[in-house]
C-alpha cells in the first residue's frame, strides 16, 4: 500500500492480533484475517517516521511492552486519511481509533476513544 486509501482497501476486515513495542522508537501492530497476516512497524530511529509492511506475523520477543490492549481482537472498520496532513486514522469497533502521525522524529500512534 502506498497511501491511506490503499490501506483502507487492504486492512478493512482485519483484526488486531497483537501490538507491542520493543523500545521507545518502534511500535509493531500485527493483523490477521482468516489465514492472511500483516504486520505494520512504525520506526523513528532515523529521526524520520518510517512505516514498514510485512506480509507475515512479527512475533513478540521477550521484554517487549504490550500496546493498545483495548483493541486486541477488534476488527478494522475503516482507514481514513487526513487531508493535507501526514496523518491518518484507523477506526475500530466501539468508537476506538488509532491516530497515526508522521512528523519525523515526533511520529506517533495515539489511541483515541470517541464519546
């Protein structure tokens, strides 16, 4: 996928299987749909926000920090880009969303619940 519109087509219907961080400069999200698996890694070690896609599960190693426990097992409903911005949101059931912000070394993934 090259942009959030492509991500919406590819990720819609996938479930978040795992989310973790091995250090404060990388986060890994693992998605599954049937036998398909996809892992997304946000890495800011090079002072740039780099997003890596893998068509396989990246397994947890020892000593990692779990992330976004509220979302484990939830399906992705939509991936929405933000116009003229380096960010997009991944929407889940129960009004949860992950906000992906790509601002170089300040890149981040934020958990949000709409009320």
